[in-house]
C-alpha cells in the first residue's frame, strides 16, 4: 500500500487548480493510494529492515511501518504569469 503525506491542504492553496487536484486525489484513492493532507513527517526510524514513520497533524501523531520511504520536495506552481496577455 502506498501512503502519501502532505504538509498542506491543496484546497487552501490558490496556486493549485482545485478541480485537477480533486480528480488526482479521487483517482489515487481508486487505485489504493492513501493521501493524508496537512501532515508533517516528524521522524523516520529504521529497525530490523523496516521504517517507522511518524507524521503529525495538529497534536495527533500517526505511526506507520514501511518497506521504503521516498522524500519528494518541490514548490508550488507559478500560476500568476499573465498568460492571458500572451506572455
């Protein structure tokens, strides 16, 4: 099972096309990907070949076990580019 943890909520970020985000989240769910919004990964520990990942949402800590952990960093898209002016 694949789990994704995101620090922010796409719906509250004006840099994302919310309709596209909704489609991607729904399709991810359909194929078994669990997406957890507004979570920050606090720590990752390795024990006996498994990773223990601790993620925080407000005051709650979620712990899960994983075979592999991948970090994906990026930045929000620059949507305010005056595309309507042909720039």
